[in-house]
């Protein structure tokens, strides 16, 4: 009932229901976890964190309780305690009956792997994700996290626990997807605290990080000073790839949250570096295009498709234009932007290199290629381009 009330957006009733359920049965870890998450959701951080001790110290009586227990602890930022709970659960009598509810045990092993990865034991994390996939080969989260661990440290997104839709009431998701009139999607999110946005960013995938950070930036721009601290915490955190954190820094620079002279600690996947984010400002005379008017119109269609996030359509148009107008550098540059958004920086860099080989004075392409080098830490190559 508490879960249903939360999904319906009746938060006070849900909180009362979770509280009564837990007080009537102290081992009801699903109710306790639900209460802790909802308190954080509503901005009562101290009360939420106060529940981490009973959440850590109660033994789960079945897999479903352990799933709720681990979820609550990780959302509260208690990965070490969650790992201890996971290790203790593997010693409980019910763990040996994992053939009866194999999907729950797959999810538990995934959650244990997340805790291992986030506390530095990537070798055991890999082992647990393989075990989870042997129990449920369709567990997408385990597949994605395992693939992420095979990336270079700088390109890893971090270990994420749940998909984005698990963190919000389900009826809100339709309104967010549809957009709606004015700021409808933003308005529906008003009950969520900055602390909760920050918490799920820290353990979420790339979409969660981008979506929630944009909500926090919107709040800062609407004169919410607490959103600023949440954004700075995320910027200097470890979730998302180095490129994601770099891009977040650029957005904070544009929003006026950080200054060009501020030193920030940016995690590169292995260690923190003190850097200053200068951003990029490109100005110059309009460059004549070699495209025909008809081709320029087609290029406009590709740009609109890109803005609408229809990357397959934009890519198809631009790939056709590379055959029709191979000597126009902006075509290669725009195609590079698609590959950058698809998380294929190597291909993007290759296309930008081709653009400035065609026209060494193509300023936008040269600056964007320099940014590619900066994002992967090759400042010397960037300087050579910009000189």
C-alpha cells in the first residue's frame, strides 16, 4: 500500500504507511527502505540518514527484503554498509534456496557488484555480474555495468544501481516523456528535494545524471541557492564519464555557478586533478558554404533532427551529404557531433580531423577538435591546433 501511495504521488500517506508497517514489524525492511527513500525524496535528509543504522543492522528474512535493504542503503550513500549487508545475506539460510527465485538472486548479485565496484573491488564486481547474468541473462543493468568496467577508467560511467524510472512515481514518467505545456515536466518534479536529485545522480546512469543535473541548474536559475551546492558536489564526484563531468562543468560555467578562475577537482577515472574550466567562445566572419541552396536546406533538416534527438535520421542525411559534397567541412563536423553524442569520440575525432584537412582555416572544426583532445587529456595536441 505504501508503494502504491508513493506511485500515486500521495507522499504523506505513503510515509505514514511505511512508518506504521515498520513499527508493527521491525524486520519489514521494504517498509524501512521505502521510508528512508521517501524522507530523502521530501528533503528530510537527517531523518533519512537516521534510518541507515536500523537498515544496516537488521537481518533480511528473504531475498525481497534484502533487495529493499540494499537499495535504501545505496541511495543513502552507504555503499560500505550495503556491501556488509550483502556479504551477511550470502551466509543466511535462505541464500541456499536461490533456485526457487533465481531472478531475485540475480538482482541481489547485481546490487552486490555495484557496491563492490563503488568501493574499489572491481575484480569481485565483475565476478558477481557474471554470476547475476548466469542466473538471469536478460538483466540489462548487469550487462551494461559489466561492459562499462571494460572501458578505460576515463570513459567509465560508474556503477549504477537502477534505471531512472525506478526513482520516480510511475505516473510522472508519462508527463515527463510527453513534455506538456510550458514547464509542466518541471512543475511535476517540484516535490523532489535537491538532495534526492543529487543522490540518484550519484548512482544513476548517464541519462539520470544529465536529466537531474539539468533540473538542478533550472532550480539555481530560479534562485534556489541550495541547488548550487548539489551541482558542485556532482561536478567533483565520480559518477558519469570524465567527458560527462567535463560537460557538466561547461554547463555550470555557462550558468554562472562556477567562474573561469575557479579551481575544481575533476576526477579522471583514477585520480582528481585541479583544473580551471575556461569554456570556449568562438567568433569570426561567416564562412561561405560550398553547399547548393538545396543541400543547405537538407543540412537544416539534419540539424533539426539532431536537436530533436533523432540521431538516426540526422546521421542518414549527413552521410548522404558527405557523398554529395565531400569538400564541405561543415558536413563532416556536423556528422562528428552525432558520433560524439553516441559516445563514439574516436570516430568524432576522425571526422573532425578530416574537416580541417579539407579546410585548415575552418575555425569551428579546429576548435571542436581541440576540445576532443582536451577531454581525453592531450593538451599538447589541443595547443598545436589552437596556435
